[in-house]
RNA sequence: GAUUGCGUAGCUCAGUCGGUAGAGCAGCGGCCUUUUAAGCCGUAGGUCCUGGGUUCGAGUCCCAGCGCAAUCACCA
């Protein structure tokens, strides 16, 4: 048998598990007469709702009536129909447990609202339906109907009178007890993660409610939601590297937006007083626990407001969201912290218990600097000495204020209590080049950053609306651009023109929605709150690079 | 980009000093009408991430690569 076998054009051979499932699919269809991919079903009840319709009285009444009828029949009496006061339901869900007891099969179905047992007795359903239930696989989607009762052991269940297929699953299921725990597989096969790990689905349901509440909050305060371009000829509004793309018909290079800012400000020029956008931004930067190349932010601009207006807005919004999350946790029976020393709402985030009590902590950049560095930030000599002491060797090459900024990040930011949302206010103008300086002290500007749990959740600004100053600052920024930067950084002359038309003074705000959702849902990674985070593309077998070379 | 750790059956994981590749779940064939990770009997399932090296012999040691994670850097 050592002669070379003919080279077979091997189609990817499916695993035995998949082959077995295909065989079952065929059998269900050909022998049992079930359509393996289902059909429209009206009147389906969510599993949680079906469970809620269980009535102990109806169950007990039915059981005793059935027992009497059986006894009467055994004694040769007339067989009267048994009164059944139990709620009848039709449900659908994915099989996540399957116990075959011979002539009785217990299945657990799962949908987005939870799990519910279906008990299939050989005596209560057609022979075909019983075979289907007996040979159903983990991952199959089943439709069942019958009364809501419970088992002798007390498990609420649907006592099936009919069972059919919603969809045959051909994929090997994850481990039934541990679920899918490999983070890579959870992200790559999110559709499996979502049913195998109910916590995952819950996080995304919470995310949806959070964003919905944000909209209601903003709408109630009279902000108008607008949509601005993702495809932009000039990527402005932030200092990030953009993704590039191309429009064929116009033969035009385009950038994916890195921020909506410059368009939202045009809206203010046009006369909108209060606008917001919940938007996706795309930044061609690194990936880590708090960065995904595409992420959701909310930006807000309010004419005749300033960074203080935005502070009140942000504080109320985040506080209200935290209150509703505490209510959600309580309703879900999760642990809810007692009110903290500041009066809570308190939400867990990893090992932390974050207290969202109003007012949030407010601290001036300058004061926090003094506490952390032990010197005045304007005493550049002392600041530089501190920088050297911290081992910031490139200190000599930097401008005074950049050294201030580095020293601040090194020894002042760590002083911020991660368990209290904290506004750091009045940054030096020199490290916030596009922000409007204070009139009474131009070395400082109208900017704050909010930190929660050690993460920067967002900044706000008193926006610059003087077109000449804006132009000068843009131009200066362009001069400082390196070779790579200058390939995508261009002066947005139309934006300057818009400012010349006249933009009212304004407050502007940006909040990282993903990070906020992380905090509110106790998620450690941004990838846990983004359904389909960007992953490296799969190379078959994991070693394609070595095989094919480049 | 740097450092560290991990990569073994569909999934979750063991694998000792370098000496013939293991378990549980899932699968397949049986038994069972009250299970709660059901149980019992039987059975099948492997590119030990990829490539190279050391060795009589590599899942194990060494080198390179790929992927993931953590930390750091980057990220108005």
C-alpha cells in the first residue's frame, strides 16, 4: 500500500461531529418529515415571558384532576376530558441542555431572555416529534408548544404537545459547562459566544439601553441629533492617524472620520443651537484594552455655552446613567453596593466600587500638579528638575509646557481617585493648542478631561470661534507635522471659511461611549462592549506566513 | 513597536526528568418516564500553532515565524 495514492482534490473534510449532524438533518427531513430550516411562526412567546406564566395553582389543579381521571379510567369509569387551566405557550430557542431519559426527554432551550426547560414525554407527542426531541443536538433551534407546568423536581417547563425544528445546527457546539472561554474564539465567533455565555448577550442588551437613555436624555434637554460624514476629504477634529479610502467615480482620496467636530461646528454656524451626534470614529492607531480602531463617541456642541455648560451636562448624564444601572442591577438580583460615603449610586468595575455621587470631583490642573509634583507648574526650573528626578531623559528637548504635561501625567494623574469621577480643569493653553484661552489668564484654557476608573472618558472645551486665531493655530500645527503626518493632514479651508461666516461662542464635549459602557457594565476590555471588535485576519492553520512567505 | 506568558481532540484542560498522546464534556451505538454539569456500558476522535535545529528519540529543549492575552509605548 505504499504506492502513491492519487492526489485527491480534498475538499475540506468536515469533522465527524458535523458529518453526524448532516446525517441527522437528512433523517429529520427525509424520515421524520421536518423542514430542518423551519418556517414562520406566529404567537411565539419569549422564554422569560413563558416562564412568568407558570401558575402553581393551575399546575396542582391539573395534576390532581389528571390523577383522578386516571384512577377513574383504571376503575373502568367513563373517561372525561381533564380540565387544564395551565397557560398554553409556543416557544422557540436554542438547545443548551439535553437529557434523554428513555421515554422522557428534558431539553433546555435558550433565547435572549433566558433558559426554559421543555419536557417531551413519548406519550404526549407524535412519534416523529419524539424522535426529533430525542436526537436534537446542542445548538439546534427548536420550536415547542404546550402547557406551562413543572416537573416533580420543581423545574418550570413546557410539557410539549408538539415539537418542530427552527434550524438544524451543523456546527460543533462549545463546551456545555465552561462555555466558550478562549477570548479569541469569543470575539471571532461572537454568534456562538452570545448564546454560549449569556453574560455576553446581557452586556449588549445593557449597551443598547444605555445608548437609548443617552438619546432620551439629550433629546429631553433640547439637543438635536444630527449625522455628519464618515467619508471626509480632510480628516480633522483630532490628532489621530486616519484610514484612507478612495471614491472611484470622483477619483478622490477620502479619509474615514477621526472626529465629527468640524462638521458639528458647521452646524452651529448654520444656526443650530444645540447639536449632538452619536458617531463612529475610525483611528488608525494601536489596539488595547481601551482602544479599538473603530469606536463610538458622542460629541455635543452648544452655542453660547462653554466648558462649564458641558460639565453640568456630563455630570448629570453620567450620574443618571449610573442610577439607572443600579436599578437594573437591583431588578436583575445582582449585588448592589450600599450607598458610598458620598451617597452613591455605586457601581462595581473590576476590583473598584465607583461612586457616581453628584457632584463629581473637580480639580484644577494647576492644583493637581502642585500636589503631585511638589512644585508650581509655572516654575519651569523646578519642573525640569522634577522631570529629571522622574527619569524623563528627553526633558531637555521639550518645551517648558510639554515638560509640565509629562510631569503631570507621571505624578499628578495617579493622584486621581479612580473610584470618583473627576473633572481635571483648566489645562495649560500650550498643551491644548486648539482650545480657547481664558480671557483673564491666557496661559490656561477652557478645557477639562473627565477620568473615571483611571480611564479618560472624555474632554470638553470652550471652543475657539475666532477664525484668524484658528487659522494661525492650524497653520502652526501643520508646520509641526512630520513627513507621515503631512500626507494626511491638510488645512480645512472650508472650516475656516465657516468660522468667518461666524460661529457663536460654544461649549463642546466628546464622550467615549464604549468606555462609558465598559464602566457601567463592569467590563474589563473595550472588546467586551463591541460586538465585533477588529481582529487580525485568520491565517488558516495559524502558520500561513511561514508556508507561503511574502 | 517592546517585554512576558500562552497555543495539545469540536470545546474545557492535564501531560512528571526528553522515551509509544491523556481526561471530562460534546459525538456515535446501547439502557433508562422526573433530569438539573443526569447516570451506566461500549466506541470513535490528534498537523501537540507553523518551520527549522539539537538528540538514538522532541508535545516537552533551542532558534525563527504566526496568533492570542497581559503590561508598557503610541493614542488633543
